[in-house]
């Protein structure tokens, strides 16, 4: 799979894509909070929004949904601008 740098869908906001990306990389909520420099509550709020938009209610289901839709190769611009990137094997 090749990385893409444009959102594959307008389903999520850019901020939600950041959370989805980090979840797909295996990060926990607290780690995501630290990477994005936002509160755990803010991460959970973005996650709840993703759940509402997809009709899902679990991180594992959201990750699987994104893989099935081909959304798992999108790298949000935040990570490119910050100068760090997480590559999944």
C-alpha cells in the first residue's frame, strides 16, 4: 500500500482523521492526547464523533471499518508538518 496525503473521504474532519490515524497505529487514548497536545476528553470527543458518523462503538470496529474502506493509508498533514511520521508495517 502507498501512503496518501489527501483525505480519502470527507466522512471525518481533519482532526478526526488524526485520531483515527493514531488509533490505527496502535496508540492508546492517553498517548494520542500527548502527541496531539490535547486533553484526553478532546480525544474522546473526536472519537465519539467518528462513532456517530460510522454507526460504530468500539476502537477495533472503527479501525477495521477504515481498513475495509481503504482509509488506513492516509497520513494527515499534521504529522508531515510536525516532522514526524509513524510507519506501520
